[in-house]
C-alpha cells in the first residue's frame, strides 16, 4: 500500500503530465475531498477526463513513465506509478463527464500544483451512484460527508443522486447522525 507522500507525489506527476499534454482533467474522488480539507485519501488518485480525451490522457501518463492497464470495464484506464494507482475515469457511475462538470470544478492549489478539483456535490453523487448490492460500503462516504458537511450543498446532492434504496439509506443515516439537515421537501411537508 502506498504512503500519503507517495500518493501526493504521484498525483502531482500525473497532473503535470496531463497539463503538459494539454489534456483537460479534474482531480476527483477522495483526493478531491482531501484537497478541500477532508480526510486523507486511502489508496488511489482519481482524475476525470472527457471521453474524447481518454486516449490522449492515457498516452500522456504512459509517456511520463506510468504503467498502463486497460481493464475490460470500458469506463476507465488504470495507470501505476510504482505502488500508486492513478485512475483515469471518463464515465463514472451516475454522471456524464461534460463541459458543465468541468465548469463546476474549482481551480485550487493542491500540494503546490494548481489544478481543477471536482465540486464536492459531484464527488458525493458519483460515490452514491457506485453503491450496489455487492459493493455496499458506507464507511468512506460517511467519513467524507462528516468531515466536509458544512461545505456540501445537500439539497443539490439529493436532486442529482440516483433514487434507489441504497441512496435513501445514506440520507437517512446522515440526517440521523446530524451530518446533513432534513431535505427541503421533508421540512416543508412537516407541520
């Protein structure tokens, strides 16, 4: 497992390679949350790219010395910088990566490198959309939600997240734990 220093250095290396190749990208996932003051990333670095830029992005990382994997899933490439996994994602669960997603991202200084960082609401929506019967782990998303609760616009997450039992259970948990207020619709319906 990679150390935090290794994760940050690989993030910087990959971001520089994408920037130098003129490939638009957004820092996403747990690293995007960490860049905004959330918990440290656990095990990888995620970058979102537009589908039409995926091949150029993976070529840029390969030219920077990362080892490339092309998994059969068809929505991401994996690049290895030593022990650090860098995911290039162009079709995450629950979201199409478009110019609008890029426009919503903020340019932030992340460990001395300026890059676009996915907005928190979009990160949460993609994490919620990835919940499945056999991939039902709320621990990380609850940790992120608790640590960044004041920065997240919860009603936007509610509007954009898929409507399924796993997402409804998540909202029940965060409301019950006091992480997020009840939805506007729920509050308006309560006398």
